[in-house]
């Protein structure tokens, strides 16, 4: 009974938050003053064509009725048609989201490699030269604008030393795999399944530079927060008891990590969400065909349906992730 009550509460909160998000998006786009009818039929239509299109699109109805229709279409998966691609927005999103997921996942793994060891060293050697050096590295990595890191990496690793490709997801000689052989847009997974290891290497070669930029920023944040959580744990009395009993530093580290796992997990979950939606600048600079580049292209072309669809997906993602972190915080309180 208690579980059912919590589940119904969670569903209700999610529906309410999604409804609020849709309402804000709907009215914000109308406050911009952009006329979607003009975008669809051209700059100088006849009055008759304009009125007919307005009626067909439902824009002759009151705003609240329009919002009701918008919610109805959204719930049934109809996000409209993109003015740029002339394809359903849902189909476009299904094409671009896998590229973002693959890039974000690689960046997420690299974030662990950067953040966890450095956070552990900084916490266990507090105020040492290692700790000070790591904290400076974290601050510089987190404070430097992403676009500056991306442009610098392109200049040195692509233009100057030609170590990595400059843009795109796959070399042009593998285009037949992307357009014909792959059953989905998860190209890395598809290449691994079909044992096309040359394509796997080519994909990773294209992914590594933008993923490293994202990982540098997120890894620094994970490491910084891990240092804070560990220092809070290491200041507790049970740590002194473990030291007196002769436990090694790494055994103490395992105990401390276990006790701050929920706080760290919350940070990690939100970091993954940030990687999925926060790669807009990185994807644009590296011409990575993911959700970020699609959203930027939609904004440039004033493509309302594509912009709303992309923003709604990002909003839904954050709602799900925030509800997940709320669950882990409750678990932490129960275990404490």
C-alpha cells in the first residue's frame, strides 16, 4: 500500500511538471511574435491562403483551445512537422538523439576516469601539493568556457597536428554503413554487433575529441564534489575508529565512498543529464549530428515545431533525472 501510494504520487508529480513545462513552452513561443503561418507558406501569401492555412492549423481558435490541442497532439506523439526537413519532428529526434547518447556516454565514462581518481587523491591528501594542484585543475576545467576548449582543441589537435578529424560523426567512405547497413542510428553499437571494427575505430576517432571536452568539464565537477563528500565523511568519528584499528587508507576510502554513495550518485545522474542536453555548443562546433546541433539549426531557421520538440525532450529528461535523484535522496535518509 505504501509503495502504491508513493508510485501514484510520483506519477502525479511527473504529469503536473510535464503539464507546466508544456504550458510554459506553448506560451513562450507565442510571446516571441513569430508567425508560424508565415514560416510555413512564405513571406507574401494571399489573404485567402493565409486565412485558410490559419484555420487548418487551428490558430483561429482561442489560446486555451490551441493549448488543449497542442497537449493532445503531444501526448499521442505528434510533435508536428519540421519546416527545415519537412519530416515529422518525432522522426527527426529519433534520428539525432542516438548520436547525442553515444557521445554523452563516452564523455560520461571519461568523466569517471578523470574525476574519481583525482577526487580521491585530493581528499586523502588534503592541503598537500597534490590537492592544491588538483583543485587548480578542477577550477580551470570547470571555469573555462566550453566553446573556448572546443576551439582550442580543434586548432591544436586537428589544424596544427592533424591527430583527430575536425567534424562529423563518420568518415565519408563509411557513409554506406550509416545509410544502408545500420538498422538504427546507434552506429557504434551497430558496428560492434556486425563486427565492423574499422568503423568502430573510425567512430571513436571522431568521438574522442568532443567527448574529451565534455568529460573535462564534467569530470572536474564530479571530482570536486567527490572531494567535498569524502572530506565530510573523513571528519566523522567512525573514520578515527577505523584508523585506530589499523585500516589502510584505501579500505577507509571504500568505507567513506560507501557512506556518501547516494550523494555522489545524485551528482553523477545530473551530470549525465547535463551531457545529454549541454552538448549544444560542442555539437555545433564539431558538426556532430546530434540533438544539440538539431536544436541550434531549428533556432536559426525559426523552426517552431523542431524547437518545441527538442526543448520538450530535454525538459522531460531533466524531470525524469530529478525524480530519480529525489528517490536516491529519500533512500539516503532512510539508510542514515
